[in-house]
C-alpha cells in the first residue's frame, strides 16, 4: 500500500481509517465543480485495494478528512507527536500529519478565512 507508515495504521481503530492506492479517472468528467461551489472527484480503485475501500460505502453521507498525495512522491509523511504551535499532544492521525491540534487548526481557519489548516 504505497509508502504509508506502519504507525499510522497501528493507531487506527477498525474502520475508522482506510488507506488505499487509487488514481483520478482519466475521463473528462472525473473532476467537476458544482453550482453550489463543491467539487466532485471520481477515483478508480484497483481491484487489489477494493477490500480496503469497502468502508466508504458506510461513509457516503459523512464528512471525510482526506489526505491525498502522489504515490511516486519522494516526500515522506512526518507524524508529529505534539502540535507545532502549542505543544499539545496529538492523538488522531490527521492532526499528527498536519502537526496541528484541533484548537490551533480552528484558529488558523479563522485567521485565514478559509480552511487551509490541512494544506501541507
């Protein structure tokens, strides 16, 4: 499964985090902007990763945090133990990747006027 660090999965509860390799469909309609300002992205999941993607069926109506990066990227994922701004211990995988606790993420969102807190 790509270059995912083992500790990323070991801290996850069953079906609270999924990871698999996929690619954006080559169809012209694979990425569309809707009239309400949202975006739709269609991904193709190879057969060997279908089992990992199955929980997505149960999550169709839920907001999801997504971490996407090119599989051929040289940049490793750095997992932070504490917030880069306030030194609070980070417990969830997305905060560990971002290096921001929820309160600092919220503050950053308020200051920027946009949710850039998960941009790396």
